[in-house]
C-alpha cells in the first residue's frame, strides 16, 4: 500500500509562469491524508518557500528541501528529520569548477540562505523572485561562512574572530512567518546587508 507520495514542484505542480498551487491539489492532499497517505513536496526550494506555496495545509506535510539537502517533518515549523552537508573544501573546489565554466552559475545552499556569486543579474532575480529563496550575494565562495544572523543567542568562541548575535533578527523572522510573510537578506561583503520584510495584504472581512 502507498504510504507516501513525493512530488516535484516547478515544472510539475507549477508550470510555465504559474506562481500558486491549484486549490484542487490541496483538496487531494487532504483526501489522501484521510486514507493514511502522506504528501511530500520535493524541490530545490527552501523550506519557507515550500510552506508558502502550501500555506493552507503546510503543517500537515513532509518536505524535501534544497535538492534533498534538508528534510522536514509535519509541524509549524516541523522538525528537521535529515540534513546532508558537503565538506567545505570539496564544496569550494566544486564551486570554482562551475564558475570557471561559460554560461554556468553556482548556488550554494546554507541554513535557510542561498548564496550566489552571480555572473549575470538575472540569476539573482530568478532565485529570489521566481523560486522564492532567501539570497545573499558574495564575490567568491570562499567568503561564505556559517550563517548565524537568524539564530537565537549565537555566541562566538572567544578564541575565534567571528562576531556574536542576539535575539533581534530571530524574533523578527518568527513574527514575519506568523503573519505569512517572508524576510529576505541581501548581503555583499564590504558593502553591508539589506533585510526586506514582505507581508501579505490584509483580507477585507466586511
């Protein structure tokens, strides 16, 4: 008996210029759930992007995110069930090889952030607006460090040179997500960071 259905998103449930999942899909997922069949979106998108697409039933689903790098269970937010990482030096070597190829761009998945070293501007717009991933821009892959800005009470080791962070951005992120919005980071080394909060328009209940 089938217990789990994993489904691609872009090109399957979203075709062409579609930006929203059909309500018929939500109804079918609910129907399958009543029969004990779980539904799992599987995509290169980030967790927050997938939850946004499936907002009416988001807490019921499993999620395979960032091309299989992270798996979340049901919940609001759901627990991380699996997480795969690459060794830093192997990842950097692969990134350099990709960047050396004509017509190729590299996207590096961090903890809820897609790092880009863009050769062309359109890749940034595609990842940020079409795919819906949070992005940070860097000149070289070597500049990417463990991204801590959205973690609560991150305290750096005194022997290291990394800075520490507090509760502010973690609280902002949590509140924005409660209202169905997104928090986007655009960062460039030596230039600074821009945080953008996007919230849905209030519905007229009159």
